[in-house]
C-alpha cells in the first residue's frame, strides 16, 4: 500500500502509561479520558475521582472522551454515572462532541443513556 506523505507521530494518539495516569498533573478523569486511556479512567474512578468534574472550558470527561472518539472511556464514565447533560461553556453537549468527532459508538451510548437529541447547539 502507498505510504502516507506525513505519517502520524507514533505517540500522538498513544494511551498514557499507567504510571503517568496516577501522577499528580494527570490525576483526573479529564486528562485520562481525553488521552483515551481506559485503564487510567477506570483506576481514577475506582479511587473516587469526580466523574462529572469539568475543565476551564466547562468540558466534562465524558465530553472530552466523545470529542476524541474514545468510546471505551465514554462507556466507563457512563457506567460510573457521568451526566450526559453537562455542556461546555459554548453550549456543546457530549452528544454534539460525539457527532462532530464521527464516533458512532459514542453516539449510540449517549442515546442509550438518554442524552437529549433534540436540543440545538447554542
């Protein structure tokens, strides 16, 4: 097969090592979910991390995992009771993020979790 003219950096989308996931600056489901580290998300949730914490943009870990098309992380967060209704400061919901990232798996999970499908993005 033809090679891609600019191959992606091998570490750009690699999950974080478990040892880094519990280090102080990364000890949040927000960072672990965005990085797509299912094991890190699970460890942090088991350690009673706030499943609905938000970052400076009011994005939740569920939003970040859906925005990054990380269905495994999204499922872990939903199973832990993450809210499907927390929107970013721009009014974007996790369902909006899943749709714009093209993650059919995340969209299906969010619909099953009763995400509001008829609300527009403001």
